[in-house]
C-alpha cells in the first residue's frame, strides 16, 4: 500500500513566557489550511502529535503539557493601525480537537518578536536600536495587544538579564500591554458576566462555594483555596497525579462556564477545554517553589494556583495573570480581598514556580466595572527555525 510522502512546512519553534509553541506565517501553510476548518485542525494536531493516548507527544513537536501543545498563525494585519493578526490554537493532548476559544498570554510575547523575525512588520517601524512597538490584533478574542520588543542592530534582541520564574535562563524583557482586555462575552458586555463581584457557585455533587467569575484576559473562575480544601501553596505534583482532584476541578469549571454563559449545556465543556480557567487563591504564605527556592509570605500580595486544560499549571498562564491583575484592581472581588482589599493598581502573586507582578487599570463607568489596560513583562526566544514535516495525507 502506497503512503503519501512527508511535506515540509516553514515553521519556527519559540518560547514565549512560560509556554512554547510552533509558529507559522499564514502564507506558508498548505492552501487548505490557510482558512479555518478541519484541514487546519488536523494539520496542527499532527504537528503537535495529538491525540496521544500515551500523553507523551513522542511523534510530534508538543511537550505533553498545556504549556507546550500550542500552534500560532501570524499574518499582516487586516485591521487598521495594527501590524499583525495573531491566531492561537490550543491543541488537546489526548482528544482530537483544537480549541480556538481564547488567547495565550505567554505566546503573545512571542507573537510580537516573531512578527519582526518573520518580516511581517513594516521595516520603517523597526528602529536600528531601541524598542519596536508591535501592534498585535489578537484574532481569537478580537483584542489589541501592544508588545514592546527590544531591538539591537535591526534585529530582535533576545538575550538579556530579565529573569522570569518558571523559565530556566534569563533573556531580554518584553513588556506587554493588553488593551481593553475584558471580554464582551455573551451576557451583554460586563466584565463580570453574572453581574456580581462574588457569587455563590453551586457545583453539583461537590458543594457551593464563593466565586469571582471574570472575563478579562481570559474567562476565569476564582475560588478561595480553603473553601475547597487547599492551602494555596500546592505544586503540580500535589494535584496532577490525582484523577479525583482533577475531576472535581473540572466540575467547578463546568459550573462556572454555565454561570458565565460560555456554554449552554455541560456537555459543551468537552469541546471548550481552554476556557474558562479555574484558579484558587489564598492570602500570602511562605512556601517552597518547584525550583526549590523559598517564596516568603512578605514577598507577595496573594497566592494563586490555576488549572489549564485539566491540569495544574507549572507557573501562570499570561491571560490568567491579566485576569488576576484585573480582579485585584476591583475592590470586593475574592482576588482583591485575598490581596488585602482596597484600591490596587498592581499585585505580585505567588505561583508554583515563583512570583509574578501584573498591573491593571480598572474603573467604574455607569455602575459597570471596566479595565482599560493590563501590563506585565515576559520574554521570548526562538528555539529552532526551519520547517516541520508531516505526512502529506494527515490533513
């Protein structure tokens, strides 16, 4: 039986923040994959190596975690006053689908750098030395992200001494601004889809918990760690090996998705694993991070642990960090209360790999809370460039 030969597709493998993924220029994709649909999804699954019942991604570019099972498409922007359109696909590890429902905040950093690497930014806008302001249209969520990318001798400056907990080596700092990051959602435009800063969230078979449900950066359900039996100091290994704990978090996520209007039936959650996120929070406590470094209670305003694609994240998703910063800026949310309450323009929170600072500007307009901007620093680096190969009949 004859088999189709492998084909080569130009691609770049990049780290962005605490994630990494395979980056493509839209024009380099096979023609059937240049438009949304089954062919594109099948291609990305084959590139990553999904679905993989062994959960190892041995036969693909993925790393068998939510942080490393990602594909990105960039193209010159179709939007006025933007440089590039950035489309992100979260590839499921063990199921045959690609989730397009949200953004990856970490890879937003790489999107800015890749846009310059790939020749998608007008050369007139790139300084010989200094900072290139890359205006990104995030196509999944229809939002603007501004990446301040350092440039040296006309090229992206990737090396530097900026350290990011969850990333082993230092690199150059890239400042990201998420403009108007609250999601209009399906409930009529509120940053808080239920209309409340704190809700009583009933989770069938589990219980009823206080929850702050916010759509900013990415839809996120925040609950107090102690209400669900945790300290807020947990690391990945404390949770990810226990299927019963993970199943409980999935029930909380589904209940939150229903209350936020993201899905109409619980069954829909199976094809929307990327959103919403579930995060549990607590007041500051000292703990030992996954690197072995001790994080003292006095170093942080609160502790946050978040789940992505059904597993506790090893650090913090960038989009969830936006949600944390935004919720912290609104007096009365669970996040704000855990951080000590009151007016806040920035918080430093502890996560499993260390700490992260995120700022947000929130204000009330006609009785509704809105956020104009969230800001944080990340870094990005090209790991490999050239082409990925996939069997020609895989899509």
